[in-house]
C-alpha cells in the first residue's frame, strides 16, 4: 500500500543529444541538447552562432569569402557573405534573437607553407576577414576564435551550454 502523503515521482525520458554533421559549404541550426560538428577546417572557416537564452545554435562551414566574384552561385552556404545572413535568419525563424547571438570562429589556416601568396590567394585569411566584417555589419560580436596557423581543425558546438570544442591534430582539445 502506498503512502498518500509521499511525493509522486515521475520519470521523464530525456532524449540523447544528437551529433549532427555539418559538411563543407553547409550550415545547420539546432537546439539543445544537440551538438553540431564540422571537420576539415583548413583554409575554410567554421562559424558558430549561439543564443544562450533559447539554446539555439548554428554552425556554418565557410569555403570562400565573397560570392560576388562568381557568376553563378548554387550553394550560398559556401560563402561568408551569403551563409552568415542565412544562418542568422534560420536561428531567428527557430526563435533565437539576434541581439543574444554569440559568435565563435575556427579555421582559416594557411595549409601550404612556403606556397607563393599570389598563387594561393590567401583564402584562409580572406575568409577570416570577411567573416569578421559580415558579423560586425550584423552587430554580432565574436566572443572567441581559434584561427590562422597551418593545421586543420574540427569544431564542435554543444547547444546545451554554448561551449565550442576545437580539435587540432597533435594538440589537446581546446574549449573556446
């Protein structure tokens, strides 16, 4: 026989966090407790935007800085100038607020040391500069970054808490 004064205990099923892969020239937006992951950030830039109040976040894998140099654009997420506004719009559509967004960046490496700068066009550095410029224009502050250098990175956004983990070959995982 149960005691009528004993508190009722309800068991809630908590779904495990999904690990969502974000490919090259893709963007994805999700909410807690999911994690967004992108690998292969060499000269590409990974950008996370996160609203800590709604716990909605996005990850964009930027390949190139400027879409205006191309006559035909079939994948807007490939470019910083188009992909960032798309990600902001999707976060807003899901209930996030632009004024809360926290940006974090990784990548933008110079992957070919000793290469002729004119030949390589310094894509990594140009991706970094354009990403910062677009964010500034949208009024979004970059809270942390792990950019430049000469090694590729993997970037993981945990939407439960906004932490971004950076894996670089040969170094410990870094939290930014």
